[in-house]
C-alpha cells in the first residue's frame, strides 16, 4: 500500500479525509507491506502496530522537530558514508525501506535518490575506508540495507573484504520485522559466506511484532552464525509502558536476539505525537529495571550530536539545556 486511497479502501480512514492524508503521504511517503498490515488490529484505534505504520494527520505539525536531527551531513566524508564514531562508519546502501515507519528520524530523506546521503557511486566511500586504517567495522544502514538485491550486496561484501582493516559487518535492519520473507535461504547463505564477523541489529519495538514469521527469520540468521541484537525506540502510544518493554525483551531472547538499546526518540519533524520527555522516559526505564534481570535490560540512550558516542539518558537529562526536550 502506498496511497491515501488505499488507506480509505482498507477502512482505516474516512473517504472525506483522503485529501488531507494524501498531503502527508506526499511529504513523507507511505509504504506498507501486506504482511505488516495484517498485524494491525482494526478494532483497536490505538493499536501499536497501526500507530507505527499508518500516516497520521498529526504529522502535519511542522513547527516542532528537525529535518536532520542527527546532523548526518556534518559527518559525511564521502557519498553514502557517515563517520561519526571512532573505529566504525555507517555505509548507506539504499534509501529504500520495506515500510516507512512513521517515527523515522530520516523520514524527510527516505527515497530521495539525489540526496547527498545516498547519491553517487560507492567507490569514493571505499577509497575513504582504504585510507582509514583505524576503521574496523562497517555498519550498513539506509533506508534499509537488506532492501538491496542479493547480487548487489554480494558485490559490496566482496569489496569490503578486500580492505584489510575491516573486521566486522553490522546490518541495521527492520526487514525481519516488517518483511520477514526477505530473509531467504540465499540471503542467509550470503551473510554466512563472508569471513568477516557478521552482526545483525533488528528493530522490534513491540511484542506484537514477534510472530512466527519474524521469529523464523531471526533464527535463520542466528543459526547461520550471525550475532543478533535489537534496538527499540521508546514511542508514546506504542511501547511506553515498562510491562510492554519487559515482554518484548523476554520474547527477543526466545529468538536468540539480545535486547541491546532502547533509544529515546530523536526530535524529527513530523514525529511530535511519538515524543515523550526524558524525565518520563527515565521513569519508565526505572520501572523496567525492576522487572528484568540485567542480561535482558537494554541500555536506555539518546543520540547526543555533541558527543562521539550514545549517551545514557540519565546523564543526558542532567545536562540537557532545552526544557522543551526534557518534559
């Protein structure tokens, strides 16, 4: 599904509001695979799957947030490349995703082929990596890196294997969550074919996303030797209850995926309705600590653009200068 008309056809919005929703779609895009759409509880207007997947008129609020909250272009030494952290880089393989998550901090960039984050060939990125002997890990991002074809991905892996300093490949992907059929035997064999260490970081936000299909996708990769971790985003109206997050952590471990990060949402334009203050988030996290053993507790962090690492929210809260973000 790609249009406001398809939303009306499914009965998710009234036909009288198609034009208003189409304006949201034109600004931020809309893409929803049938698999993920089938997870939506049509009887529940507050369904956490629905909230993540369907456009909302609340996205029309342009007076709050930023179009590039993480300042990607500030740290871009070559097209497709972000070098912000020591020893590792982000390589943006594709602007495409299997689904357009409504809370995405890159929602203004997705599918912008001409944007400097995704434009041009990868050769300049490879040359940069060859000149940076301290870089040992390449993190595939996007969009979603698993939206490229197996053949294209094989070419990228082969090229990176030739760079002596590279030891680890990490895939940040929501495909196992939103389009698990993409995790084919051929793709898993490809990921397993490299001599480099392979890490897959999934993006499950709610226990309802862990289905038989998504579980199978994750277990395929784990059994092939990939290390699996999960990073979630704390989202108002989706998973902003400690009990929900605890259930998610337990379900993740059942599919051999380690709860890794719980991200405070980035203040991206069009996402104010997902936002909750740091103090509120810290209170939820404190409750979560009482519900889980340490090995199931993700680290609660914020992307602080002024630091070369992700900051624990408690530390950031003590230093945050803007009361708008705190509360």
